[in-house]
């Protein structure tokens, strides 16, 4: 992988998460690993990979269940398989196939759920993927990840390719994704990244909302409130060691995610926190238990207070 700098971060950001993975991450890995395969359920934007490595690319059409079966078959022959489709259909429509082939049989398939969260909101709630973390982390033996930006997305696929076990990667947004990492850093599965230290509250965020959490911390700093900001890129396995430190040093924990407040990052943190004798109060920020009006991603997230201003206001009100 290239050494990360501001120019690379900006370039990959323009590709978006899925674009950076297919045009940079998986493409680069195929140079040294001929067993890398990319399987698509009618996914657009993969022409660069398809044209460069036509023998490593398979399209099954709009058939997510079949895609999991094909991917498992390829993996059974020793291949490292990346399978991609709309997150909403990949994780719900093909859930039984994922549970059996990836969970029970542990085939080496890495699922790339693009347009996750409410990224495809203009297509209606059928395309909202607000329960994918809950569905995937309940499957035994499945790693569950959510990158903060395009740089982390590329690092993520490189790391999951090194381990012979199934994984799900939640990918939101489109092109011109937010930039969190402009310098190189050591990405490790299951090891969260502390981006900022503060004493008043700890914001534990995942996915593209990590950038909004950082922006919220800047707004709160102007009001004399200091916040720790954590990129919890791995939802399973969760970084228990870091959470232990956070619980010991903060009186308020705020989890932020482009996912339902039920069963996602917030639920995973709360489940672990419940095992502690003394633990701080937790505020859940995500998609509440109702479907609001659909529209663009920014519009939908704004309705749920999932932007820098909404996060800052929630923390400020709770600290009062």
C-alpha cells in the first residue's frame, strides 16, 4: 500500500469508500495475490477492476442469495473472495445464506455492503440499511467493520484479506467522502483509534459520522467542553481495553452511528458496559425507532440530529 499523505487522501476521498476499495485496494492486492476474487450483484463502478482482472471478476446479476453461494464456492477452492451489493439487500435478503455459509461453514468471504445507512435515501426506505450491523454481528465468527473514510476503507480490505475468516464491511456515502486520515497510521482490526482527547465526554463514533463527531468536538471546544473522540471502526470484535479506559475516565459516553440505535455500535458498547460494576451514563445517537421522511443522506441524517450541530447540541444539553 502507498504511504498515506494529504494528496492521496484527497484523491481517494473523491472515489468514495467503495470506489477506493475497488479501484485501489482490491486492485492492488491482485498484483501479488492471484486468488483474490471480486463477485458482484449487479454493482456499477467496478469497470477498472473488471477490465484489469477479468478472470478474477464475477457478476451474478441482481441475485444476492446466489452471490453468497457462488462466493462460498469460490472460497472453498482456496480463494479470498470479496462480494459486493447494496447493503440493504445483501444483509437482509441474503441473511440466511450468510449465516450458513459464512457463519457456520466459515468460508473466507468478505462482504462489502455499499450505500449503507441512508446513503441511498432518495431511492426510498427499501434502500435504507439501518439494521446491517445488528444482523451481521449476531452471526458467529463474522468480523464486522465500518470505515471512517476512504483511506481507512482501503487499509481495512488489506487487513481482512490477511485473515482467513469471513467479514462484513459497512460502506456509506458516495463519491467525495469525508476525510479523517491525512497521514499514515497503524490500522488493526479490533483496535479503535483515539482521534482526540478530552475530559468532559467521550464520543464513540463509527463510519462516516466519525468526521461529524470530530467537527462536533470542535464546536463544543468553543463552549469550553472538551471531548474524547474515538473511531470505533471495528464493531466486532469490540475494543474492550479501550472501552475500559473510557469508562474509568469519563462520566458521559455518546455513541454515534448511521444505524438504528437498536443492535448496532451503541448496543454493542452498552452490552459490554452492562458487565461493569460502575460505568458511565450512555447517550445513543443513531436512527431512532421510526422511519422519518426520506430524501438525501444529509437531509435524513439531519432529521435524526446526526450531524456536527446535532451531536454537539445533544452533548451540551446532557452535560447541563
